[in-house]
C-alpha cells in the first residue's frame, strides 16, 4: 500500500451542494435508503469503536450507487436538450449500465463505450438494458474521448478552440452523460456529483438516528466524482481518505505533484471501476482542499477485503473490496498514527458495488 498525507489540504469550506437530487430520487420507483450495516467483527479486528458499512451493493435494482448520478444528470440534461434523445457515455461497467437503465426509463436510446478488456459479464449487463455497446481499443480514457466525439463534445485534452467532428453538443441527437469532467465539459458531471450526494445525505440521517458521528471515512476514487460528493457533504467532520488502485492512482499522483497529473495506461487492476488515468477537473479542487490523505492499494488488498466481506455474509465487488482492504491495511499499520485514529473511532466504509462478474468473484473469493 502507498500512503500519501495530503499537504495541500486547505480546510476551506467548499460550500454546500444544492441537493434537489434527493427529492428526485425519492420519487423514483423502488427508491429506499441503502443500509448502514454495523460490522463489529471488523471493528474488533481493527481496534476501533465501530465499523459501519454503507451498503450500495443494490441501489434501485442495480448493483452499484452509479444510478443516482446517472438518473439525476440524465433527467437534467434531457429536459434541456434541444433534440438529443440518445445518451452516450464511456464506462468500465457500472456507470454505463446505469445510464442505459435510465435511458430506457426515460424513453431515450443509449450508446455505451467500454475499453478493451472489459469483462463480458459487464458488457452483457449493459446490452441487457437495451443499449448499443461499442468496445474501444485502449483505456477508459480512450473510451471517454471516443464518447465525447460521438456526442459532438470537444474531447478531453483537445487543443483550445478545437471543433469536434460531431458538431455542436446535442446537434446530432446525442447527449454525453459522462461522470468525469474536463475544461469545457463540467455541467453534466456536476449534476452527477449532485446525484451522488444522496448517499451522504442518507448517511447523515442514519448517523443522527443512531446518535453517532463518523471519525474516518474512506472514499474510493476513479475520476473522483463520488469522492467529491463525499468531501462536499462531509466537510468539517471526519477524516477523509481516498482509495485508488496502485496502477491507476491519478489522484495520489496529482496530490504529490500539486496539480492534475495523468497516470498513463494500461490500467489493469481488478478494481475496474477505479481504473482511470485522470482526475475529473470539476472534482480536483474539492479533493485537493478537502482530503486528509490518499492511499493506493494492490489487487491483493482488494481481494482480502472481498473475502472479509464474504465472511460477514456480504457479496461485494472488487471496488468495495478495495475500500475494506485499504481500511484493514491502514488501521493496522503505522499510517494509523499519522491520521490520529483513536481506539473508539467510528469508521464508515462505502461498499460501492455488488458482484458484477460472478465468474471472477467465485475465482477471487472462493471459500473466503
């Protein structure tokens, strides 16, 4: 595990996010708060007062939290689109499936791009929602660039003033609903962050109902949108630590460098949803100013976390395993003292995905 204490933390209040998204989510069929599960076995093992698992392994009928951001952003985008009725996005799996589900519910089409090497089970799940799936040679970031071009949006990293081949955004009937931002494309990713804030609004209510206050929260980071929602929602409260795969730790590299830094691919971690080489431009200032630390973990740590969850009777995917495994490594090592985690601390761990590749899960977890 690689640990980096964030020397850039400014402690500035990023300001509250206007959160009409939660009211919107509450009107969706099947909405319910996801559980906040106590894990006393983990608490004893880690020498803390409590470990609480915010369980996003099922959310609105899908195996991850991603539908919260996709639904809110698609709703906002389509009500403003002049003619776009096909949602376009790039994904490692969960976000694309969420966009495809939302498109079907809203009567729109969906075109989802995935990087080469995406598990067949994840591709099949997206197609089952009625979406067109296109496999893009290269990395997640290559898939994002292709999705942007299809929707007539200037791709990330393009020269200033560049004109996409697709023309003006939405003019070709496609609307990009991407969960990462870059200069010139930040409004829709901002709505996705607003959608993710529902998780932390629920968490606050659940902690209040239990008379608890979180002392440490671990936040998984791919491009950083979920973590951005967490920092904006939890500012001034618990210690906040980002978790990334060692081979795609773009946030940790950016914190070290003091500015957004690309981690080139290939990104091959089993934590597929976190295999991203660039931090969202909209998330970066909030993460830079609000995180206490970042850790990057190898796949073995994620597998360890998945097996620990399985022993608790929770079937969760690789990204959730990465968070739990990171907590186990962090709180049993010297990094604990650097964060000042006391013996009576309350630790909150979001489990961001269920099992999205049953074959891989069986191979990795086995008999736990």
